[in-house]
């Protein structure tokens, strides 16, 4: 049976302010050197805590790849591989222990690994890319996320991409902020910049 996340396409292209953004399905083991590099970047370590030895990290991503409640992607900006995205089915994820997940809710974990794109104004566009990707290719009425409360980048862009704070949730490894992004509100806020009109 095809799962909700497995039905997502392998590629997605998006343009904003003349800059091309894209997603491509993770290719393993080809992309592993990138993942290893990014997980050991000082700006990534505090949030992801995956600065593990090579073999241990390879085993981690092998397990992630065969977990059919999620899809793994590489984020591209202007043709350069710059980051990593996980899209997961919230109802089948541990996040469902913390809020009443609907059957079609999809969630995300995202990182920009390349230092040359961090802090350059790309984060908002990458978040919109992810939202359009999910809403255009799934029946999800809501996108959910649970970043660590200490990661302020989401707080700065939330309103512009219709992400609404629901509550704080205490997870074993972090105090997280639960965000919801509703399809209707997202298109009301961002529809005018939709690449699909």
C-alpha cells in the first residue's frame, strides 16, 4: 500500500524573486557525504544533535530511508545542494503523542547546511517551497512542525507563511513549539506569490 508520504513526487521546482529553489528526493548513499558534512556544521549541531561518527550516521539514515511514514529530500538553491528536508506523516509519527493528529497531517524537519546560504534571506522562500510542495501534492489540510523553542528563525518567518503557534510541548530532548499551517490560510496569505496560478 502506498503511504501518504510515498506518493509525494521525487522533484519539485519553485521560483521566488528570480531565484530558483528545488527539492529532489534523497539519493543514498550518493548524498551521504553531504549529510555527514552538514550534520557536523556548528550551526546545525545544536538543533539536530546528529554529529555522529560516519558509520553510526550511515546506519541512522539507512533506517530513515526505509521508514515509510516519511520522505527525505535535498534542498537546492540556484542548482546547488544546500540542505535537507524530512516530510513525515504526523499521525504515524511520535508527534501524534503530543497533539491530536489528523490522518492527512504532514510535518517537517528542515535544515540549511551550507554556510554560504544561511542568513541570506532564503529561509522564508524555502519554507514556502515546502508548503507549496505539500499542499500541491497531497490531501493535507494542515502542515505541522515542532522546532526547538531556542531556534528563533521560525519565529521570525512564521506570520509571513501562515504558521500559527499552538502550544509548547515538552519532548524528551527539547521543549518544542508546535506550529500549524492551514491550507486555506496559507493560500490566503501566500497565494498571490504562488507559482501555480
